[in-house]
């Protein structure tokens, strides 16, 4: 299901790009394609597996930011002291 939703979103991206290139950014065709992309992305983002993945990914990112602060905060302070 997720792969199918991701593929549909990718097709919507291509359709939007084609509509903008052919009809212009403010055309009705581009607006329709943009709305269709919004719907496809929303369907993908709201899938339970994707929501679980994004939640876990956010938790991992927070851990990396914390580790970055722990590992490198003293380094940047030391570099400022040596200037």
C-alpha cells in the first residue's frame, strides 16, 4: 500500500511539473495538478505505517541533535577560547 501511494505521489509530482512547464505556474491545469499532488501526499503521509515511520524518524533526529550538542558543544567553546 505504501509503495503504491508513494508511486501515485511521484506521478502527481511529474504531472504538476508537466502542467507548469506546458501551461504555466498560475494556470488552471497547474492548480488542479497541485491540488492532486496535495491529496496524494496527504494520503501517503496519513498511512499508519508512514506515520509510525515519521514518528520514529523524528525521535532519532532528536537523539542525533542531542548527541551533536554533547559531542561538539565543548569543541566550539574551545575553538572560541583559542581565538
